[in-house]
C-alpha cells in the first residue's frame, strides 16, 4: 500500500482489481496479497479465476486473502450487479484497479457501444461511480486505471458517433486507441472531481505486455509486437504497483509510464474533452 495512505483496518486493506486472473492484473494481485492486502479479483470467468484465488489463499495461509467477484465489463447490468454484490459483503475499499481490457476485438457491448470503448472505459467508469462512495469512506483511497500509449493513435480525439457503433476499423486499433484515451481523460477528470475527498486517481501505460489482452489481434501482428520488445507481466505490473503504493496523492490526475509521470497526448490533456466524456458517460450509464 502507498506509504502516504493510512490504513486502519487491522485485517488488512482491500483492493478490487478487474481482469486479475492473468497478465499484469494477476501479478498485481499476487504481489499485494503477499503483503497482507485482501484482494477481490473481478472478472467474467469463475473457472479461470477461482484457481488464482485458491492459490493466493494457500500461499498466504489466509482464507480472506482473495475472493472472486463475477463481472462482465461489456454489460452495464453486470457491472451494477458486481458493485452491489461487493457492497453487500460489507468490506471497506481502499484501492480500485481498473485493469481489464480488450484489444483488437470487434463488435458491440450489450448496450450497443463499440466493444473496446464500452469494455475498457464505460464499464470501468460505471464501476467506479458505483463504488466511489465506498472509496470516499476511507481517509485516503486510490483509483488506478491502466491505459496505454496506444492513446496516441486517437489522433482526432473521440468520435462520439463511432463510440456508439460496432468496431469499424479492420484491426480495431483506432477504437482501442480511443478507449485508452478515454481511460486517461477519465482518470484526470476523476481527480478533479474528487479533489479534497481523499480519493487519488492515476492512469498509466504499463508497457507493451505479453498478455491475453492481445488475444484478438491478428496472428501476423504478434511477431511484430515481439520485435518491439514486449515486457513480461512482472515488468508490466511495476507501474501499476507504483501507482498503488508509492505515487504521491499530490500527483493525482497524472499519467504514468515506467513508474514516473509522463506527458500524454494533447487530446489526453484537454480538460474540456475530459468533462464532455464524463457527461456523456453519465448519460450512457444512468439507466443501468
């Protein structure tokens, strides 16, 4: 946990992390569980997540070290159900890690949004909104959103119409870039809106990671990615862990890479665009 965050719960702080059954999410959960954090692993597949939960319980010798929470970020109804389930457990919430993501996928979410945007941004936006009261009950808490340098691919910013249509580009890269731009804008706007409440918000680029986020990418692109020097999940988790444990609350709203603040694209630094995204996202999620 961050040295600047006072944790009063004698049973250990609680962190909810999406997409924690594989990749950097799993490494993040494992690292924090070994340090006494109670981790809630949120994801779609109980079959794939329960073995991770059981391994963490066995390794730490604590039955409360890990717990599975069903969550499908591509369905806002599932997001609400997951939030309600978590809140019904009566646990505190010190850190929310918006880690899960899809890349190179095509289609629409259950509510008709472009698949990458609806999953990577809108599902996490809704989850954060529903859990924000729990985060604000702590003296200090954190929301860490895993973005990507792929946000630079959104050269024209956010196309509001395209975000409400099926994936149009051949490989889904443009849409993925917009979803990651949305992650950064969301994290910055969250920091502005929660200033003075004890909630700190960070976004980050973990590096190009050898994880299943790229499972939908065309097969021929994978050797090209390897040539770019893809990081291992352990290397990729370093910046997530930095934002969870070491980043100063005064750095709330910043974008990190290689465990240090970095300057994102011009669109990602646009407060007017961030506010517009927030208002659109509120409208799109309000009935779910």
